[in-house]
């Protein structure tokens, strides 16, 4: 990992970025495994995958099939001495759960699309995503995020929808209530349904983009920034056309 200097806050002078140039903001993409053997065969065939016996995981390398992916720093710009670069890793659990962990939201988004070409729905289905809603400075230990992911707040959209329907039935002003909720601070770590197959990657990308914006604002010292501020900023941005 590398660092980007920021002089706004003495405690956060250097912002961690990956070797491919994205801000370090870890994400886990969870899968429900339906055919473990088929998934093993997929990983075995892909030349960008390698088994890491020390940590019992399959690492996703920036090479072969994945070298065509465009990050902030493309494959051609990274010195050979740093290759192969690990851009993600798959780990499995006993309850047929598997997750892809990446160090950035950009890698997670590209990973979802990349592996969807190889891991079919009859092998494993994407269920949830989990994101750490903060960026990291050079003074922090950023080698292992397990303890943070263990603190994830589970977001249940179905439960929230039921609450909204109840409030509508009670004749409450839903728009103002939802507006106020949007001003609530994000959990440090949150896990929520991906809805990748229903809504596509664009919807999930927007969800990550908003959280990255808030995380950057917090890192720069604007601790009161919420998703509501991001939505307001996005709505006020007028595209330039020629």
C-alpha cells in the first residue's frame, strides 16, 4: 500500500491507497455456495487465482485474465518488481458462506462483475456486501480488518420497508421521516443485501460511492457529513453538455 498526504489534520497526514491507486476502504462480498466443487474448478482454471495455503484462501492476482481491468493505476504502469499484486481474496466458512475481500470499493465492484462471468448462479449466489465506512491513515494498522468486519451492523431493508408501510397506514409524513433518517451517521461497518441480480452493479456502485464520499469527508475533518449531504451534492451537480 501507498499513502497520499493530507495537511488538514495532523493525526491523518497520510491516506492509505492501494498499489493500483484506490483509497483503502475494505469491502467483503458474500456468496451462498451451492456447488463447492464447481467453484474449486473455476478457481483452478483461472490463471489469475492462486491458493494461499498459509491463510487457507484463494487469492485473486492482478495478472492473466484480470490484467485487463482498469484501476486508477493500470497494470502497465506498475513496476514489475511489485507483481503479482493481490487485488482480492476468497475465503470460505463452514455454513456454505464464501466471501471475496478487497481493499477498495473499486476492486469489489470490478470483482463482482469479473467473477460473475465464471461463478454461475447454480454454483454460488451473491447475497450481501459489507463495507468499512472509513479511510485509513499511515498511523493505523491496515494489514488485518477481521476485527472491524466482526463489528458489522446488519441492515435489513425488508424490515425498514415494513416500518414504512406501517407509518403510511398511520398517516405519518414519510418524506420528512426518511429525510431525517438519511441524516443519521453511518455505522462504522455495515452489511446489507447486494441485490446484484435484481438491480445490477450500477445500484451497488452508487451505494459504495456515497459511502466513500462520506468517508473522505470524515477523513478531511468534516465529521458531521452524512449520506444526506452526498445526495444533496449529487442532486446539485449539473452535468456539462456540449
